[in-house]
C-alpha cells in the first residue's frame, strides 16, 4: 500500500483529487471556466498596472501570463488569489470571489508567490509538516522532498538553503494541498537549468492529475514548454492570447530551413515554391523562409534537382518573435523592475454580477492550530528573545538585588518596606514589558517584512490563529516568569508571598494584557523587525521609569508619582504591590490597565496588515 497522497511509481498525487475525494472540494461551476477575469483594472496612484484585461482559464488548462518585469503580470495573479483589491472588474476562481470568499478559495487554490521567505530557524521537514496540517487532503511531504530534490535537506534549517532550494521548497508548499487551481509566480527564477527542467517535468505530472494552472513568467522557453495557451502582457494590457504555436504563426514569424547545398543551387528552384516566401544566402548556408510544410517542399525540390542538403536545420517562429512583432521590443530590452506596492486604501471591486456558488465555509483541521503552536514554540526556543528579556533579565536583577545587603533593610521613605519588597512588583512588571514590547512585536513585524504573513494569508489558516498562537506563547512565558520570580524571591531571599492571591492574579493578568495589546499595536504599525524593536524600546524605557525601575514610586516627586499611576506599568506596580501587602488592588489601577488593553487592542485590530 502506498503512502498517503502518493501514486504508483513514486509520483506525488498533487492534483485536484476528484476521483479519490469526491465532493471534498468545489468543482468548476457547470459550463463555467475555472478562472474568469473580466475588465480587470488596477492602478497604483497614477501608474496603471492592469488596464482592463479579460480572459478565462478552462478546467485542467495551463495558461501562461508572459511579459517583461513591470508589465502587470504579478498584479493580475495577486488579484486572482485575493491579495490585491482591483479598482474595477470581475474575478472569479471556481465561481468564488477571491475577496469575499477568500477562506473557501484558499482551501482549493495553491499559491507560489514571486517573493517571500520562511523562518530561518525552521527545518525543511518542519515547514512541510506545518503547511501540510493546513489541508484536509494533503500530498505526502516525504515524496515532495524526493521530487523536488530536497530529501537530503530535510533536517537543514531554511536559512542554510541556497536560493534554488528555497524556490523549490516554495513550489512544494504551493502544491502540498493538492489544489484544484495553482497560481505560480516566477516559479523557476534562480534555478539552474537542471532544476528548471525537473520542475517542468513535475508540472507535467500535476497537469496529468487535472490541476488547472496559471503560470506567471518572463521566460519564453518556459511558457512555450508548459502552457496550453499564453497571454502576452505589455504595459498592463493583453496584446495577444493563444497557443504558443498560434501566436508565433499569427505574428508572421513563419518557419525557416537552413542548409548547406553540396553543389551550386539556382535560387529560382526554391523561390518558385508556394511554401517559400524568401531566400537568403549566408556564406555557404542557404536560409529559406516560408510556412506550411516548408521543409518537405524544400527537400523534395532539392532531390528532384539532384542537390543534397547538409547540416539541415528547421527553425520555427517563437514566442520571442511574436512578442517582438506585437510590441516592437524584446523582453531582455525591458527595464528590470518590480511592480509598485499597493496603496493602503483602494476602491472596492465591481461585484454587481457575482454568481458565487454557496459552499459552507470551513476551517483547517484542529491539528493545524496545534502544529502552528508547536512550530512557533520551537522558534521561541531557537530564537530566545522572549526568554532573555521576559525571564532571564528579571531573574538576573532579582539575584543581583538579593545579593545587596542594603536591599534587605526596611526604609522609612518606603513606608517600612525593604527595597527588595518594592522591587519584586517592578521586576514582575519588567517581565510583562520585555514580552509585550519586544518578544511579541519583533517576530510579527519580521514575519511581515519577510513576506511570511503574506504567504500564510494565501493558505486556509485563519490569520487570527497566527496572532492567537503568539499571544499564547507570550502569556505562557509571562506566567512561568512570574512564578519563578515569586518562588525564587520567597525561597532564596525570604520575601513575602502575595498576601492577596486573587488580587495578585487579577493585577498580573491585566498588566500582561495591557502590555501585549501595546505590543500588538507596535506589530501592526512596524514594517520591519528592526522598526518593531526600536518602537518597543521607545515605549520600554519611559514606562519602566514610571514603573520605578530607577527610582521607586514611593520616593518619586508627587507629580511624577501621580503620572506613574496612570501609565500601564505604573498602575501594574501599584496593583501588584497592594496585593503583595495583603490588600486588593485599587479600582483606579485596575481600570487604568483595562483601559490600555481596550484602547491599544482596538488600535491593533484597526491597523494590523499582513503585508
């Protein structure tokens, strides 16, 4: 019995699986195309990227979107998969609106983006296992590794892979869900010739399984090798669409026969043939241009005249010829650039003629959440920013303060408390600050910067799960750090345990949620990991000052002390200090932390973007 998701002969079944899983995924609407694009228009500011194009892709067909960089190819693909919002026009994939029905669409559409990374400290097999968990009927990860030449790299970290290996892994992730439709954007860019041909052979296998594909490329040979039809795109418009052979023929390129005659040849012998349009001599070579059954006509005419032809070559018109004829330029002559970035706000697409079939919305298996949580936990251990700032630093300071004799003596200026009594709540607040302002926003901002969030948004994984996992991990780290601080302080340095446990718990929870809400907002606005860290530091130092890390609240000037009570960490220290001393935290302190939670949580939800 074969492995799950495989077929005989060691070939991976990544097709639409209709015979094996009947009814498990949507079919093409009766009589309709698999992909339909009508009057699609998209502009970035004053630059028009896509200018009213229309075409369809039939079920099981491979259509190539071919053109120079900046022609609008990627914008078309990203409108099809719901990453871009068209300014006008209609897009349907299997009858679904990519924007309104994105959750259902991503279950049946596999996507390979032009750009985007994955976490550097994840192993190849861990990445495949994670993405495999998103789908209900995935391909076998082990066989995908074999097919894409990555079996020897299954235990390698993603960051150690070459550019070509990363590209092959990206294609494998696009096909691991056995999609009904696959959209592949510049899939062989950066691959060596051997790897390119291996990928092409695998695409043939996927085609044989019935998967419909859109392939975005600027490689003429790739489009000619793989595509049933090709849409030539230039400056956001379709200049021609048809089979590669049709486009070459319609462009007037025709055919050419090149040969060396073994004896002198009268030109009229060939120019009089109906299939011949011209004859040219290039040194010893004769080049005859024409159409139809050109080579047969030339060879028969030569044989009739007793002339033998050596070094015979037949050249047919290519897509390159067609592109030159239609646009007046070569792909290689075009400026190498990328399409402009999408503005933050855009007009809504035209949905007046939507005819979307009704399919029940589904979420990925619960195993996907567990796998995501496990994967992100591994990353937290391998990139221990949260452990260092949320646990290591507070415990280190606890040990340092506990080793200073003066910190254990009561002071009248502190209300009879020791500096050690005062600093325990401050160190608890430091835990929440380190996790909320650094451990949470830096990874999320880095994921946005590297395109990881964007890639995840093309899968069935609900975006809210990504945030939920990050919050769970940081809350667990916060709980562990607080327990370690309190237990170490009580057992090793004779501190009093919190005398009001309920108040301590409520104060800690509100403090953690307030700082994590601020962290989510930082993650929402920071475009890079470095910007997230810098913004977090901009909050960290003033908040820790008002928390009393440098000057305890009890000996602050009255004005600063009053301000401190209305900062999230100042209110946190006040509430935790009250609960340690045996009184329930003040209502004002709890309401202050709750207000910060609500305010920054709302701002985070309103401003968070996945790219």
